[in-house]
């Protein structure tokens, strides 16, 4: 057989092989033990010496060429096989939607509170959850043996040297902030606090509070400022036309102190079970910062004054989302959490 013709047919056969098995057959046909080219190479010895040289050289060259293109074809078919294996899916099948997490209701509340106060120029400040007696009590005008300490059921810690506790309110952060920053200042302090008490629908051993503090020159910040700011906050938070009222009350770190009620967001003041038919809901404690607190951080109460307030974020969340048991926030029950 003519060698050049053989090369052309072999090349065609290699090219048309559609898979590795077909290609293997082509290899056998030309280069196998009984292959066409193999036979020619074997028969070279019968040729006259001159012809043997030229034919031999050509046959060997063709053998090399064919081996090379077979290898190339093999690589290509293997790649294709690999691709098919790795894209072997039904593009018409409906997709699986990934399970998305979402924010906890208390996180939603904390963010909303922060957003509203930031829009009124308040800075967000945080502090340690383990506090010293000084920051949690003494600096806030609650000295040792003062009966007011009984208002907070405290978790005391017992390290070797000093008396530490889990903070019972976020107010110690006010002290820490005023020690390092000069007024005028306006901050809010969102954070976790701890109380050593029995749990029930409205009590937990830990919960979240947000504290606010605004201090400026004497006469500049009054109860009227506080009322305007807190009114603005409730309107933004509940997204309803709420009314507020102030009632005199006692907190050791303020003078005068008051409690703030808002018109019930559930019945809009008409009277319902949430507000015990009164139309009002107790929500927040506040007052003008006590001169002793200012003195504790080295500010002269003759020149500075301001207000402070504290509100439970769990309480805000319960009112906003109509939740009747604080324990739901901490029980990790998906039936509850998935509603947010
Ligand atoms: Zn009501």
C-alpha cells in the first residue's frame, strides 16, 4: 500500500473517532501488532537495500506522526469525557433555595434604637459587662449600705483581689465615658445586663437595656429637652402617634427623677389588656443627672447639667411586636424566631 495514502486515511480515521474505544480501534488498525503500518515496517527487510532505506525512513516518520496525532486526539476525548462527567446535571430541575438566617428581634430593636438616636446626634458607646462596685454603684450615688442597692439583685463575682459583679444596668458606661470625655456630650449605651432574680414572663436573669445621657452647660439641657427627644424617639420607634407623660419617681442617680409612660401602642389609649385598661404603659426611667454623679467624674454641677434615661430593649421589643413572655427571646425556639 502506498505510504502517503495510508497516512491520509489514518489521519481521517483518527479524526472521526468519537470516543476512546473508537480511537483504540484506529490505533490497532494501523499501529497494532497486526496493523497496516506495522506490516509494512516488517516487510521492509524484503526490499532491495536502496528502496529499504527510503521507504524505511518514510514509514518510521509516518509512524511517529500518527502516534502524535493519536495522542492529541486521546487528550481531547478525555477532556470532553471529564467535562461531561462534571456537568452532568439537569438544568431544567427546580433549584434548591438556600436556607437564609435573619436577625433576632432584639437585634432589630437595637439597630432601630441606634438609628433613631444617631439621627439626633447621639454617639453609641459600649462598656464591659463585668464591672467593679465603684462603677456599678458608688459612682452612681449608690454607696455601700444605701438601701437603694436593694433595688438591684446583683450577681457578685469573687476573684482574689477586688470585688467584681455582673453589671446590673448600663449606667456604669456613663461614668466611664464622662471620665474620658468632656461635655457637651450625648451618648446612648445599648448593652446586656444581669439581675439575680427568678424568671417569669416579665423577668429574666439577663436582658438588654439602652441608656441615654446628654450633658451640656448649666441651663442648656432641661427636662423639656428630654421630653422632646424621648417623644421623637417613641414616634420613630413605634411608628405611631404616641403621647408621653412624666410621673415623679426615685432613682438614686438622678434628681429630680421620673418615670415615663407612653400611650398604649396596642389600643392607642382606649384601654386594653396590655395597658390594664388604663391607656398608658410604663416604659422608661429618667431624670436630671444627680450632682453627686457629676462630682464622681470630676464635673462641677454648678456649671454642668443634663439628663439620663434607661429603657429595657426587651420591653420595647415586647410592645412593638406584641410578645407576652420575655423568655421567648432567649429560648431559641424556631417557631418564635421565624416570625421575624
Ligand atoms: Zn392598651
